[in-house]
C-alpha cells in the first residue's frame, strides 16, 4: 500500500474538514473525487506532511509524512493554487527546487522541462506564463526529483481541452513508468480519463471507494432523470410513457423530464422511438449524470 | 553534498526574494532614511551640536529605536506567514532539510544581508554628516561600523521575534506590532526604568553606549540627569543573548508544529 489512513480527522477550528477516514490505497493511479470543500486538499496536504491531522493516523510509503523529510523527498506534490516565485524563470524555479530536494543530477530540471513540454518558455519569467503553462510547471517541479508518489491537487483545473488531454496523457505516462499517482478533481469524467480507481469524498466523509464503474452502477441503480428538448413535446411524452423502463414523464416549460431506473436500456431504445415518431431532438441532457448526483445519491443511501 | 546544495539554494532564494516586489521598495525606502535624516540634521544644526552627536542621534533615535523594528517586521513576516499565505512555503518546506534547519538558514542569511544593508545606510549617514558639517569622514565611518554591529544584534533579535510571531499566530502582524509598540515604545520611553531596563531598545542602547559612545550617554538618553544607568555592556550582552536564543528556539518549535494550510482553510 502506498497510503494507509485510519480514523483520520482534521478540524479547522470549529469546522470539520476530514471525518473519520479509513482507507488503504494501493500503487497505481487513484482519483480523489469530491466537490469544492469536500476535504480533498486537506487530505492531500496531510498525505504529504504539510499538515498534521487532528486525530487518527496516516502512513505514506510506510511512514508518517509529518515533519519527515525522508518520506517527503519520495513524494512529488503539485498544489491546486498558484504560488510561484513570479520573478524567477521556469528554469530557475526548477533548478532551485531540484537543489532543495537534494537532486545532484544537473540535467534533472532540463529533463523535467522537456517532459512537460515547456522548453520554449523555460527562460521566461513565470509572471508571464499562461494558466496551462503554470499547470505544467507545477507538474514539472513535482517530478524533478523523480518521486515514487505523485500527489496532484486539481491538476486539470482551468486548462483548455488540448492542454487537459496532454496533461492526462503525461500523468498516465508517469504511472506507466512506475510512479504511483494520487490525483484530485471535482469533475468525474476527468478522473475517469485517468483511472478507474476512485475515492469519493463529500463534506469530509469518505462516501465510497473502489472501481469507478461500480460507483457508476450505484448511480445507475437509482432513478435517473433525462431531459429532452424536442418539437411536439406532448406527443413525445405520450410515446415515452408507454415504455416499460420509464417510471414518470413530466412536460415542463422548456423540456420533457423522463425518470427511469434503467438508463442504459432507455438510452438504447430512444433513437428507435424518435425515428418512429419523426421527432426532432434539440438537446438531450441528464441533470443526474454529474458528480453532484453521485454525492446526493451516496449521501441519501 | 546534497544537503550543502539545499542549504545554498535556500540561502540564495532568501536573498534574491529580498530584492523583489514591495519588500525591495520598502527596504530601499528604509535604508535611505538614516542618510536623509543625517543630511537634514547636518544642514540645519547651525552649530547646535557637534558632528559626533548628529551621528549618535541618527543611530540611536532612528536606527536602533524604530528603523530596526520596521525593517525586521517586514522581512520576518514575509519569510514566515507571508510565504504560507502566497503558497510558496509549500515548495520551501518540502525539501530534504528539516523545517527547523530551513528556518535557521533563512534567518542567518536574512540577518547577514539586512546587517550589510544597514551598514550601507549608516555609512552613507556618516558621509552625509561629514559633508554637511565639515567633519572627519574616517571618524564617522568608525562610528558607522560600531553602530552597525549593534544594529546587526538588534536585527537578529527582532527577526527571531517576528519569525516566531509569523509561525505561531494566525494574525502575526497584529500580534507583532502590538507587542513591539507596548514593550519597546511605551515601556522604553514612558515607564519607570525598573521595567524599561528589560526592553530590547534599552539593552541595544547599553551595547551602543560601550561600543560606540565610549561610555558617555550625553544628551541622547532619557535619564541622563537621574540616578538611572543604562544597562552595562555585560548586562546588555546577556539580555540580547537570552532574547535571541529564546525567540529563535520558539520560532523553530513553532514551525515544527505549524500546519501549512492551503487557501481552502481560510
């Protein structure tokens, strides 16, 4: 196991950030999923030894990381928020951090810069970097000392689709090369793109952990709502209500809301129904098909 | 070897940070204050007092009494709570050195650089007095060196105090400023001397009295006509050593126990 937490608690004065979390994380990529304020950053900061938990124990790579440089030098951490020495160039920043982490290989900063594809701008002041460049630089400093465990706090936030897919590929490559990765996000599909193993945190509690598909199955087992915007909505509603998988159909102001317990079957039949009746669909969306729905469902369970 | 590299990187990072942003501007303004005041005193004295007392006045009343406090407050809080606030502490405290060693290295390098800058300010003050009062530059430079030594002791003491405040308290600026205002300003200048003898300012005066003023307090001390005697060199040395040791150890304990929280904690 790369990380083992037992009854982990953390309080910010009167606010609980982590509530009795017990979990073991094996090597590989693990996604930490939760909305803003769920306790993801607190969990990660305790995992790298920057914060001391209020209660419980946490061991990373076999030892407690709190005030332990021997463990911390085996971890690479990319924080969520930007906090750089803005006056430095990207290359100077990496060189300084490599030395602080005891890297003797002088080519290590250059290698890290090349790995995250920042070579073109490495000699520019960090103050001039775009959001995507900053995210890459954070990743570069996390890998410059070749850690065994990478802890990435919302590494994809604020990036455009191209940068996002490059970063996902990069993180996956580190994992293929043998580095374990603990990555947080509040967006389900971002985590799904990286790993199938997730922990779900909500209001400081560990709601679920395991395979993302199992957790999706849990979501799919509860009533699922689909919104359809089409011409002749009343006729479509009448057609849909006859389907055995459909529990309820409501015609609302701008759309039809369909409630089903078998979303996969419903989505499978929908094209046939639409073709037979000749309806033109403008939009299909599911308010349940997002992370908040997972949390709502798991919290109510 | 790896640890030596880390120590050098940390020291160089600390020194370079001092020359960037608002901190650099404030430091430059502060360093220019003593020479500016010395030039004004020299230009307007019209024989009211001699050149040595102009230099003593700037060094005692400006540098040792208030300049040191403001200078070290800015740098002490920037190094501690400032780096936690802006997020850079994450990188500094995830190195191979323990936190207490990181603090010690940064404390040392900052004290040395601030002492050098203060010497530059005092040397320029001496030059300003020499030019405006037609005084011997060599004698004034000797005074600047002696006062710089006392000032460097003060820089170490105040920096340790403000580093402790930065790591131990949630509102370090408020705690640091109010503690200094109460103890170093109100007590030094307005309270009976049985209390005032325990302020850092009066003990720095005690060091200055022996090192820079040849034991003659003259017009610049509060109780010059009374029975009060400013702390002797040995008393003052003991006091500043205890002060420095206590607050440096307290700052090291504080950083070892401080959780470095992110913005989410606020």
